[in-house]
């Protein structure tokens, strides 16, 4: 597969071994650790003027910072999503500016398209015929769509609580949809069994493949450029597996290292109170999280009891001076409804945790009044409109 000039290969996050990206696809062959993409900064010729001259058409405009060339990518124009100014929300939070990075505008309606575009590109480069993963919903729908576009078979394992629309669209995209009783952990176990039984299946699990993370970081590149290189004071991101927030951290540190920005924004992991392992670890000062024994939240995308990137999330929020915040389900749903009512943007309940987290931070006095805050909307509200409507009905509306 055609790689970019700066892409060196893969490096193990645990033992720091360097691995040939053509030979290894997922875990480190030496220690079974997580593999990460490695780049030669000296080979990256990219500045603000070069980017300004390019069409703002997809995440692949940042190809120099990705493993693969744009020409061979499996893409549907993902990325290049709007950054929406929300003055009414700024007034409510008591800050200078609030923007919502609206990832619902991606091809399948969620931020997952970014990572799956790069990961499916890698799968085709490794001559895969089938991809497989467990997902709370959005990632599975997205993976099935990109697999279909690339001519691959897809095998998606979803917990029974996943939304009807997500399950339906996995099938519509031609995927082999497997509904698993229980929660996401049960779906992950079923997917692991399927992968063990089929040596030719290519895993698209978060952090099993290093390439979903590479696509996710383009969100951070975009919002910094859309803000005309003015670094926001805070970015709130709804955090389940940790893939999105780690991608943001990689993006902002990439741009700082390349001299495109001079400082880092504070990153905040927003979770639901019924499943908040990152928040608990952050507040206790721990370096690693403990799994939540009995997760309980309406936000299915955040019901990740044992995030695979917990330590990396904690590092990211601490290194940037940010933090972690948990919000109760009713407050999350109310935040999603308020954003829709007053700003017109539709958020899934899981995505609305970022808005709820920003509200909670404001109530705690975390903001002085002159801040610019970015809230990441990771999925289209129409995917789970029934949940938001039920919240309104419970209030007699």
C-alpha cells in the first residue's frame, strides 16, 4: 500500500519496539502491546499557508500527517465538518464564545467515519477480505459502510441495547450484524470469539488496530484551523473508549510540535455519572482507572466500564491542564434538548454528555467569562431521537 513520506511504520507503546507496518497489523509481535503510527517530523512539509490554499473537502487534506496517501484511501469525504458558533449557549455558560464541532455531518452521521476511513484503507492494503469489530452502535454502522465501499465483508457485534437505526443500517450496508445480549463488554467478548475462529478477519476494534486513532486526530487538526489557529481554552469531548480524546491530544501536540500553534487547549473528558471510570481515576489522582462493576447510563456510547485507553486519556487531560467531568443522565438529556432547541444542532445522548459536561464545569466556576469553549458533537441526534423525545415526555412536554 502507498504510504506517505513521513510515515515510518509502527511503534509499540509498551516496549518501544519499531515494527514494519507491512508485516504487522495490530499488536506488537514482541510483547503484544499497543502499536502506534510513527512519523518523521523532518519529512512533513506543511504550514498554515499551504493548508489555506487547499480545498476544505475532507480529512485527507491532512495526508502528510496520516499513514496513507489520499489517492488510495477508502473515503466518502468524511471530515471537513462545520464548527458552529453558538452565542446563545455561550451566554448560558457565561463564556465569551462556544463552538460545537458537528461530527453528525459525516457520511454515516458520526465521528467514527474518520477512524474507519483510515482503518479500512489499512485493511485493504493488508489484503483483508473481512473486517470485524464490536461496537456500541455508531462505529459498527460506520465500519460496515466503509467495508462495503472497499468491497470487504463486515462482521459487526452490537449489544441488544443499540439503537434500531444503527442495527438496521449495518444490514443495509451489507454487514453481518450480530446482536449480543447484555452490554458492550458482552459484544466485545463475542467479537473476540469470532476473530479467534476466523484467522482471515481483520479487527477494527479501537486500539487493536492503530489506524482508527490516526483518522480520529483529524478532528483536532480541523477545529484548530477553523478557529484560524487561535487555540480554544477548553475542548469537551464525550469519552467512552477514549479513542476520540486521545486523537484530539495527538492532534494538538502534533500541531504544537510542528510550530503551527504555540500552546495546548485544555482537554476535558465528559462521561456519564453511571459509568465514569476516567472521572473517578482523575479525581482520586490515580494513574490508571479501575473498571466500573455495574455501569448504568442511558448513554450507550459511553457505557464503557473498562476503557482500553484509560491511561492515555488521563495523561492527555493532565498534560493539557484539563480534567474529567461526569454528569447525571437527566442533565445530559436536558443539555442535548437545550442545544437542539436553542442552537438547532441535534446530538445523540452520548454526544450530549459533552454539552452536559461543559454546563457542569460552568456551574463549578471553572470558567472566568472570557473563554472560548469547543464542544464536540460526535453523533447525529436522529440516531436516538426516541431517547431525547422520552426525556421531554417525562416532563410533560
